[in-house]
C-alpha cells in the first residue's frame, strides 16, 4: 500500500511539474522539441525527488514493538508444571542472550538475565498470569485456559541484572508493553485451534539487547473476548507499594505501542542496578463469552 501511494503522488507531482515546464518554454518561443525534452527531464526528476522522502515516511517499520514473536529465543523453563502449549503457538522468550547468576551478576546494562533469581527463578520468563481468585503466593503460569466470566491477574517483572548499586549497569529509557489478543478460541486455524499467543515486551535505550520479550498461550474451549482493565495497572517495588506508600497507578499506556515508561521512584525510564530496584507490574484481564 505505501508504494502505491508513493507512485501516485510522484506521478501527480511529476506530471504537473513537466506540464508547467513545457508551457513555460513554449510561451517564451522556444522549440517544441526542447520544451518536450525539458518536460520529460522535470517529470523524471520530480518522481525521484518526491518518491524518496515519501518512501521513508510510509515504509519505516515500527521496530520498537514488533509483532508477536512466534517462537522467540527459546522456550525456557516453565513457570509451573502445568505450563504447556499446542503446536502453532508458543510459550517462549527472546532474544537469545548471555545469562548471569545471583552470585555473578552482569557488569553492564542488561534486562532480566539472571538465571537463578531467588524471587522469580529464571528471569527470561518475566510475564505470566493466574486466576484472580488465587490469592495465595505462586500459581503463576504462562499457558492456561481462559473461562468466560472470570478475571485473571498478570505479572510483569523487571530487573536491571547487574551487581547491586553498580551505576554502570543502570538501565535507561525503560518501557513496558503488553500485547494481548482480542479474541481466543473460535474458528480452528491449523494446529493452533482454540489458542492464541500473548506477549510482554521490555525495552531499554542502553541495554544489550535493547528489547526482550516473554510470551505465553491462552486456551479457550469456546470463543471468548478479553478486556484488559486500564485502572488495574499498578507498579510495586521498594518505593511504591510499601507500608508508607501505596502502589503507583499507571493507566492504559502499557497497552499502547508507545508503552509505559518505567522507573524506581519516578517514571523517568531510569531503573538502577540490583534487586533493591527491581519492580513488578500487575494488571487484570476480564474474560467474556464472545
């Protein structure tokens, strides 16, 4: 579609410019052949002049939040033993990246790259959900069935996986984005009948890699619609959600392509290194019969 627009605009501008040049030369009494030659030259140059900037505008990809990764860097560890996904969709994470340990963290900016985090386990799996009726700790899963009339709570985790208080490993320009399907179930599509993938993305302007994702799978016996609740999006860390200060309400930005800017004590994109500054994002999803 963008190339058609570019071609039509270039053609229109080139045609108008060449006709104007031809009429101007004829009006001044120049030879018709010379006028026609100039008109053709102007026509060709006009198309190139207009097409290039328009092509850049219309074809620049939205690389910051790519389409849902079908497989990602790997399938990684399961959040629970019940975690499973049918063929055709995938509970996955990505991209492939160097992993560190609790005793030997990174010395540079990197997101969610601790393999043995004492609180969440393998940080590559940072986006999971459970039934909101499950109030006890645990129970998080990447894949599971959505039932009409139920509410599910989602958790997204972020850790600047460098050594504690190592300024050189601080994250900058950090944003979070949740990509959710509108419907699950319905008409079968190959091996992925009744299933749909969802993903969480984290980006940082100075981390390597600059974007990571963690994906899971929704299952539904009958077609359902999912409705994320913008007013339920909350941030908890060692600043917000403490006994002296409640969680920070963030709103609907996490569900947009621009994403939600994150931070420790203010949403300025700065997340210092170490577990003390790690954060949790929570939101709820309502499921209704389609």
